[in-house]
C-alpha cells in the first residue's frame, strides 16, 4: 500500500456516514492509491474492505478494529471516521464513551500512548483536557495537565511544523478562580503545572478566564486573523466545544492525537432523522479528509 494511504470508516449504516463519505470523495477526488474504505463499498472505485452489517454496533467496532490492525501493520498512515452511535455500540457490548476511547484501546502499544481530543478549524486549535465525563466527576491533576500538554506540544511541532508552539490553558473556575474566592484549582494545580511546563521548555500560558480567552480567539477566527496561541486547552468538554461549535458550526475537525497514527472525524453526529434523504451536508467530512491528508 501507498505510504500515505488513509482509511475511511463509513460509520453507522443507519445514519449519514455513507452519504457524507460518498459526497466528500466526489468533491475532493483524492487519488485512488491514497484511500482505503472500510465498511461499505460506495461504488467509486476506491479499494474497499466490506464488512457485514448484521449487528450495527459490532459492525462499527469491527470497522475501527480493521483500521487499527492495518495501522499496526504499517499499511495505513491515518484514519478518518464517519459518525457512529454510542448507543448502538453499547447495545452490542462495547462500553466506550466514544470512538476516541476505542482507538486508544486498539492503537496503544504502552501506557504512555494516550489519545487526546483536539478540534482544528484553520489555526484555531482547541484540546480537551477531560472529555466525556459528568461535571461532578471532573478532577484535574498536575500529572494530567503536564502529560497532555506535552502530547499537544509534540503534535504541534512534528505535524504542524510550529517550532515553538504557544499553548494557552483555560482556568477551571469562573474568572480564573478570583484568587481562590471561586475555587483553588488554579492556584493549587494549574499554575504549578504551567510553571513546570515552562521549566521543561514548553511555552505554556495561563490559566486564563475561559470566556475572555475564547472571546479573543473568536474575534481572530471570524476576522481571519492569526490566533495569539497555537492551541488552547479547555479543562472540560463543554468549556471548549460550546465555543468551538458556536464559532465554526460543524467545520471544526475532531482530531485524535497522541497515538500511533492520527485520526480525524467530522463534528456532526449520525443524524438518523435525515438518513436516505440525500440532504446531509458533507463539509465536515470534506474537512476531515483534507486535514488528515495535510497532517500525514
């Protein structure tokens, strides 16, 4: 196989995955040697590994497992995943909070390889420190912050060709904790982590109040101006994604970093309600394929 070949999983067959994959490939027309489709043959002439769809959850998991097996063999350099249903996966006995966690399980060779969720829209990049957790269960530690920012810094240097990445950290609490009045996590955990990262040679900044940080980032994004920071780290899921999706809609590409290979995915879901109506917007999938081809 071609060194820069990517695998595209067509996602939940009850949703729009096959439609947006088909439309994206028709739009982009990548070379035949660049693409391997896993799941459903879309009739476009690309090499395809077609899998049985009898059990939807198992089918979705098997698509990911097939891609990961090929990655371990060095036969693909990246994965694009169409949307799947967490409910269908769980019904079939695959108890994961998302495809990111499945990929971490299937691609990690050791405990140091951890998946990180990064959203990319042009030069706006937002990584989530914690992902699919109830707010009451969110806990942050110095080790967590340092290890995750190190993975982000490595990605920015090696894949985005940024020699000295600047990384801003959001505060956890409103107004960055107001010097302990609204919470101590900034004083006890985030500031010491930033200091240790700086001493190790990583240009980390903050913690900054999330509303102000994203307000400034949003103005830059909407005016097509260069961002002040090469990446922003949000402390929890909605802190980052409410801002990203309000600014970019579904244009931000969900990017999994920190593993053997990079995975991208559109930010949209399965959209069962419009399956078969030929009205699904493929822009997110187009962006996901385009971003991955640039990164590998």
